[in-house]
């Protein structure tokens, strides 16, 4: 890490960045192209499932639903039926909507539940226990989206996942590595150890991962829809698991779960319409705030990866993430979020004036520090032959969620309760925020950063984007959009290009190793930015409508293993 002298104190409170794999700056990659339909996910098998659904006459929603169920089998770190997510939809007729299937806090949850008997914040309880499990939303949310827009029978969409779970599939290098990396976390539940080891031994490449209990749970979903998950045998198994491990979720919590259809949050960026996810995700609002600020400078003239571009993006991030921490939470509980103001052009003009063109701002005035978020989620993008489009991001929160597999059910439960602020009123530089908007309450949805987004140009579909990566998600999505709109990159270049992340506090820019030249980084240092070299940021899977022939370019992010496009 390199830093200018006046930031030494901030440095002390800077969170460590986990270095994963490296990425490299690229320009001139050739994106895969498909004339009709395309789907991009974190798993080749799941992408093929979506493609086959569209071959069979299914539309983008059908494909997204089928791919999402397949991901629950082939990409268990983040694909799920025991977690939640958000889906942004744009129909070929230009109509738009979103589906919020974020987990909710069980009825027994309270704002004080993360404080132990001695009055101390219990991080383990908040992030890694049965109490960290929110009521899952994925099955209900996918079903609602299908009910409103799907064409093929529901059963047809779940069947490929059943088959993958029942017959098993070959463990890829990425999966073997990921299962080994999380092995210790599986010790929380016997069923997880059983499911994610090969008779007690670590899976190796080429082994088959067979998940019979998961296949049965999926069969109940295929037959009965949400009732096959929130009621009956699966519900019994979840409640039994919760009781055995001191979790809160009961039958009533499961039965009461409802996904919510919400109007998207929309913005305009240099004449392009941005369609994204409103609260309880912070993604859309924060994304639009940043784009609005950036509209006041000429990023194209600055050039991709230039110190000027990075400076302005980082400063827009700094200001917008502060607003995120201050204001955003579940709108059904926090009515006074000033969203119209935050996404207004006037506010962006004022924010832009706070940014000095050649000097980094300082994030010390507000004593707000944000919580650690783990990087494990997954995004998929789909466009069908009619140009219906879906951006879907789904998560268990940590990699493999809570690590708890429901015994007899074969699926992982999330640890999404960790996204709530931990202690009311306690905001510390050491890593907590206690702002009221995102405190735990019964039935409340925890604030998210997931940013599934669709972009229009001249009233037509231009781009579908999204990424995992915890709080970095919003910035990753921002950069894919800027790369396509301002720098006119093709889909693959837009994904490959180096990424940065600033989130107000800690006050520093994380940049991807090998993503930017040393001279550029030196200019940023001279302007007073603190810089942290980091590994890969996010895993954006995007689709861009080819400006020349109206076909589809896919941008497949290889920062994490396994991602692939499929289409025809
Ligand atoms: O909802 C959120 O923002 C987080 N729970 C997402 C976590 C995440 O992205 C991890 N991904 N790689």
C-alpha cells in the first residue's frame, strides 16, 4: 500500500484487502457474439440451461429462472434456494419492473439481538450462526417473476436443476478450490460436511458432486411452487434445523414471506436510461447518484484509466457512499429516505462542486464507517430473441452463506442478517455503523448493495449488467457502464478493464493489481488519494446489444472461475 503523508492516521483504520487473483488491463478482446439470445452466468452448466430454455421457446424470464435454479446446484457458493436477490426486468415493449426477493428478519428478531449477555457486540452471532439466517426469498421471488412474465411451464424451468442435483456433475477446478477453501465453515453443520465432501475427503477435479436431498427439495418446488418450499416437508426441515441450532425462523415466518414487485429506480446518463434496483438495495440509487455527478465532467476526453477519470470516479463514489450509509434501508420500514433528492440532477451539480479537480477529498468529517461485507454473490444477465432482458443478482451473503445445510433438504441457508447494522447508535472507525435506517427489526429487509441494471439507448435495449462483490458491486457496475457508454468499449473489454473501489470510509481507493499504470497511480497519490493494491473486484456478467448488427455481445468476467456465456 502506498499513501501520502497526511493520510497516515486514516491508514491505521484502513481495512485489509484480501488479495485473490490478478486481472489485467485489456483492450481489444473479442466478445462472444450471438445473433438471437444470450445468457451469461458464473457457471457454464447454468448458462447452458438458460440457453436451452430459450431454444425451447422460453423467454428471458424463463431462462433466468431456470439458470438461477441451476446455479443453486452447480454454483453452491452463491446460487441458492436458501437465500435471496433482486431481478430487474425490461420487456421488449419498453415496460420495466423489478422483483425484490430479499430475505427478511424473522418475527423474533430485534435490534439488540447482536449484543451478548455481557453487553458486547457478538460478531460471530451476527455473521456466522443460525441467528444470522434470514427468511429465504429466492423461490418466492423467482416464482412471482415467472407468474407475471414466464411462458414455459414452471416445472420445465426447475427440471434441469433437479437433474443436475440428482445425476451430479463433474467438479470443476474452480469448484474444487472453492469447496476446499470453505471446508472449515462447513463444520457448522453435519449435512454441509456430508454434502460438500466426498465421503469425508475434499472433492477433487473430475469427481461427481451428487446432491440427492437437494434434488428432492427442488422436486417439491417443481411440483408445488413456493408452497413446496415455504410449507410442507421443506418448511418442516428448515424449522427443525433452526430449532436444533438456536435459529429463529419458524413456520409462520416461512408462510409469511412475500416477494415484492417494485418500480425500478431510474436515471438518465448522457441520454441513456438507467433502470436499476431501488431500496432495500442501495445499488440503484447510489449508482445513479454517481453517474449524475460524472455527467458534469468529460470522461471520454479524459480517457479510460486516466488519472482524471479515476479521480472523478473515486470522488463521486466517496460522496455517494456517504449518502448510502446515512439514508438507505428497507423502504417499508424507513419512509423518509430522500431518494428523489439523492438521484436529482440538481443535487449532483451541488455534489460535483464539492469535488476539487486535482485534490482528493477527505472522509473524516462524518464519523461513519461501514460494515465488512463478504464477496460472495452471483449475477446473471439474459436477453432473448424479442429483446426482453433480465438482470438478476442473487446471494447467500458469505460464500456458502451461513455454511448451514438443511439436514434432509440439501440446501444452504444464507447469513444475510449480517447485512443489518449491528449496534444501534454505535458508529465507529473500527468498522460499525449504527444509523437507524438499517437496524434489525422483525420482518425487515436488510440493506443490500446488489445492483442488477439495464441500460437503454434511444429507447432501445443497450446493456444488461450486474456483479457480485459486496459493497464493491455498485462501483463495479458503474465502471462497466462508463466503459460502454463513455469509452465505447465492447462488452468483453468493458468487463476486463481494471476496476477501482472507494466507499467513503475507509478513506482509500482500492485498485486492481495490474489494472493501471504506475504513472497514473502516482498522479493519484500526488492528489492526496490513499491507494491500496487489491486482487480481483467483482465478477460482472454483461450483455451489450451490438451497435452495428443488433446482435448480442457478451462480456464474461473471468476474475472468478467458471463463468460462461451461452446463446444462439
Ligand atoms: O446484499 C448484499 O449487498 C451482500 N449481501 C452481497 C454479498 C456479496 O455480494 C458477496 N459477493 N460476492
